[in-house]
C-alpha cells in the first residue's frame, strides 16, 4: 500500500507534490478542501497524508482535519506543510500527532526523505495492527504425527519458562506459529507479541525501528522493543540482522535496557525473546556474518521445526484446517477432500512446506468447483508422468531396465513412499497396499529396504506397534 493523499488549497502545490511522488513510484489522491479530504478518507484511508495548515474556503482547517484523522485513523501518518510564518503552529501540530512538518518552499530531496520514512512507519504500523488482529488460530498447532508430537512436547516444556528459544527449520515449516503457540500458552499471553522482520527492515533504519527515537519536534517515538514490553519479541530470520545492530541487541539482552536513537535516558524493558532462522548459524558465525556471543544468548533452548515431508501423516488434517480457515476468513467454499486427494497430497513433494500446502488449498478453493469434495485432478501437477490416456510414462532410466529390476525398483520406491506417508506405521501401510503385515515385512526385506527409527527424506520411518 503506497497511496498518499495530498491536501492543499493551491492547485500548483498539489500537482507538484503529486508529480514528485509519482516519479518515486507512489500513487496519489488530491483534495483542495476539507470536504474533499474527508470524502477521500471515508472512502479509503490512505497510507499517508500530506496536509496544508491553512485551507481557504474550507469548513475545517489543517489542525481540525489532523485531530479528526488521528481520532478515527490513528495509524495514518500525517506530514504537515506550512509557510514560514506558521512554524509554531506546525510544531504544535506535531505535538498533537503529526509525523513531521515541511516548510514552504520545500526542498524536493527533504520531501522525499521524510515521505519515505513516514511510509515505512505506516507499513510497520499496519503490520503490527494486522498481527494484533489475528485470533488464536494463528497459534493453533495442527497434527498428530510422531514428528509433530515431538515438536509440541518441546514447545509445551518451554511455555511457562522465560528462557530464550531459537526455532530452526526450512522456510514455510511453521516457525512463527510455534513462536505464537509459546506466547499464547505462557504467563505473558496477555502481553504483546511483536514481530521483528529482520530481512524486511532497511539496515540503516534497523536501530531506529528497534529502539525508537527522540527528536525535539516529534518527541518520543517508541520502537518495537519498547512496544513489546511485558510480552514477547520475535526476531524472524535473525541471521539477516546487521552486525552493528547485533552488538546492540546483545547489550539489550544483557542489561534489559537501551537508549533511543537521539535520546539520552535509559529505557528499561521486560521481554521474552524468541528467534527463528532458516540458515545454519554456526556457518554464519564462521563466515563472520553473525556474532558468537549473540548466538549463545539466543540459543538457550534450540527447537527444530520439522519439514512437512517429515510429517506427511498430518497433511490431510492440515489441508482441512486451511479449508475451514479460508471459508471463515474469505468466504471460500467449505469443501471436504476425497480419499484420492488425501493420498496424492501425502505423496507430493512440498519444498515450500506448510506455506506451500496452504497456498495450494487456497488456489484450489478459488479456481475449483463451488461444492463437493476436492478431487485429486484439481491438485497441481508435479510431473507425475501420467499420459493423457491414463498410461504411466516411464522415465528413461526405468525404461532401459529388465522387467525384474524395473519391477523391484518401482516396488521399493512405492513402498517407501507409502510408509513415509503413514508416518512409519507398518500396519496402516499394509492395510492401504492390500498386504498382510508379515508379508509386507518380508517384501521390504526382499527389496533390501532398510528402515530406521528416524525420518529421512528417502528413508522409511516405521514403528513396530501402531501409534
């Protein structure tokens, strides 16, 4: 969202500012008086307002508009523009909530710098507001596979403590959901949960965003750490944090206090810190991109979040959960899944993990039928080598083998896929493939399939007894 509303009674000023902002990639709306301004805001609040103090032939002046907008849309930053004789009024406006002021005639570079900063503030406010609006479902843990039960057991052990947790795992595996689960079930559940998106904040702005700032014109602006006081701060992709900021975060974790940018007073905070990363932090440390001391502080309780491939047994339940979520949140059709769709999803590759599964379900609900169970044909193709006439097209390597070797290779891969699909449960696998349990054991042995008690990408996981 980069929509900016420009309010000025001088047409030349409105159009000049609009042209400058369009060149910078923003979209603009223009208003010449208070009635036009309020109509635009009531139609759709902008991401940012540029507002003149004096508006000729208007029911409301700039101060009145400022008060009204801050009352009804407090998250919209407002930049005041004023002539030289109105500086005192502009400063007073800032004390009433304006983001900044620019004196006429304004410097174009100054204007773009202030607007860029204000737009980033607007984006962060929207993100935080969106996070606050999320209901408890954003922390709901879904699944029953062995890998999931291990994860949930670890999370349950750390909820009541105040220890720092480091969540590791592939992109889309559910690290933020795990962090929110810890928060919702902790003694800090009534406090805020503030996310620091380390990868999306510009490095030169990181300290200002985290610690806040103090200026004579605007006074105190709280940063994310101060906003998280009494609750949890979640460092998403902490490996992307600039080295200079890492040393200051280390000091905050040690002293539980910091100084705002431009300020002199110490600010004390009570925080629980949860971090996540998709990278190998020891390798980042060896490469000089991450501080060993900070890693030691954050990695008090390391928890690995499993991939979706390690918990294929949970895919049908997760898929139905997403169907319900999209039905409640977007009004998409409430559809069940056919047995064929369940089976296909459990054998598909999911490099994007749970996030990819969620996206697939959303796409099917949008583009698919309005009712009836989701069929396997509606799921995206993953080059399953199916011919148009229903034949199975053999890969080059398989097609060159003698029949006996090709059959053994197919059976081996097929049974490995099914065992992993059922979370390693031999009895359920045997039932699905239509074999006696003892016969399946003999078949696996004859095919040279070696099973282990731990899940691997290409190694079957199974348990001697049903789970």
